[in-house]
C-alpha cells in the first residue's frame, strides 16, 4: 500500500479527529438514543442497538455495564448511563 503524503492542514484535521474520538462516539450515542425513542419497527430498533453497541465498544465501556444495557434494550437505561458518561467528560 502506498504511503500518502498529507499536507500539514490535513494532518492537523486527522490528528484532531483521533483526539476527539470519545466526544464523537458520545455524540453518535446521543443521536442513537433519540432514534431509538422514535424507532417504529423491531428490525429498525435491532439495527440501532447494534450501532449503539459499536459506539459503546469505541468508548471502552466496561463489559458488565454494556451487557446490562444491551440485555435490557431499554432506551431509558442507555440514556441515564449516557448522561453520566457525558458528565464525566465535561
């Protein structure tokens, strides 16, 4: 695979992206909570829960907490935990 030469500006953007991965994953999870509240079908909810799992994996949420949330598949439980996680980042 060929090595890419990025400009200084592009390197800064890439660096900032990786520095803010946690914030990006938390924002993605916030969006998913809203979408889960509005989801109509179970298939749509299943897809959203899989995306929520990936976001929690990125955030390195402890397995026991993540499994508890995913076992219940209760949006309110996810929202309460998300609120706590957001308070720790501020």
